[in-house]
C-alpha cells in the first residue's frame, strides 16, 4: 500500500467516525449509506482537495453531496 493509499484510508476512516457521531447513526448505517452513494470512492477521488481542509470541512462537503442526492443525514 502506498503512502497516499494509507492517507486516503485514514481520511475515510475518520470521516466514517465523524459521520457516526454527528449524524447519530451506527457504523452499519454509515457503511450502508457510504456504499449506496459511493462516498468512499468520492473521498478517494477527491482526496487531493479534501485533505487541504479539516476533516470537519470534508464532512460538510459529504453532507452537501448527499443533500444534492436528496439524502438528509442530520
């Protein structure tokens, strides 16, 4: 695994945990939501931009992305 892949995995993991806490959902619910809407792929594809701000800002980006798809998470 390259250092970039490790960094992406780290961000994905932290965003899952932040989403769990902020959205008051279980890990299973977050995993299902992230899988259904390809959020982990989005994080990997946009990592170069997302990692420039805090994880909190990245979570806000995910909330906006989901809202555009009609998903209300909080």
